[in-house]
C-alpha cells in the first residue's frame, strides 16, 4: 500500500472510555448493524471469528448506495490494531482500526488505503461516500460504547478471552 494521501481516507474520534469498553462493542461483528448506522449487514463467512485469515462480508451505506464488502482479517493485535484486506465494486483497499489509549481516553482511528493499481479518478469519484461511511461508523461506535458503559468491563473481557 502507498502513502499517497489521495489514496487514503482517515478519521478519528475520542471515545472517552478504556480500551476494553471499545473492544466489547467492536468484537460483536454480527451486532454491528444494531448500532452502526453505516453497517446494514455483517457476518463471518469463513474461519473462526477474529482470527487472522478469517473472512467476512458486510453491506455498508456508502453515500447513497449500499455496497457489499468482502474482507479478510490480515492483522489482529486486539484491541490495539485490526486490519482487513477488502474489496468492493472493483475497489481493493486496506481498512485499519487503531486504538490509541492515553490512560484516560481511547482514540479510535479508522484508515482506508486504496490499492496502488486502482485508478485515481475512480477513487476520487467514490471518495465522498467512503469518507461519510468512515465518519458515520466511528460516530456510531462512540455512541454505542458510551451507551453500554464500562461497569464490570475488565472482568467481562478477561472472562470471555
């Protein structure tokens, strides 16, 4: 993947809770449509959930269109870094979720990097819709994490792992 900024979409949001609270919401892939306004459907298609090489499919609201995205989990340093190699409608991209914890709050960063061989005009034409999807996903994550809260979250995380 290139570092060409025209090929990268990135957004970040201060979630305001410890990492286990973020991971508690994020890890329920099949539940994403219940709280993520940009995600209409999400499910694992092959492999164990959250294991490198596992595949999933999502239907996302990208601008005014619903787009089916197929992804493979490429990197899995939970909850700090999760990377998917994805494709949708002739586009290939890497989508990376990073969690930066300062000791008081969690900053969730969502970065999409389009493949080098994708025509820049194609990226430019769909970029506003993808940018909107990324922002909506992060805003939805923050709302859901704050709704669920943090009571007993450390114990819950340790018990389920």
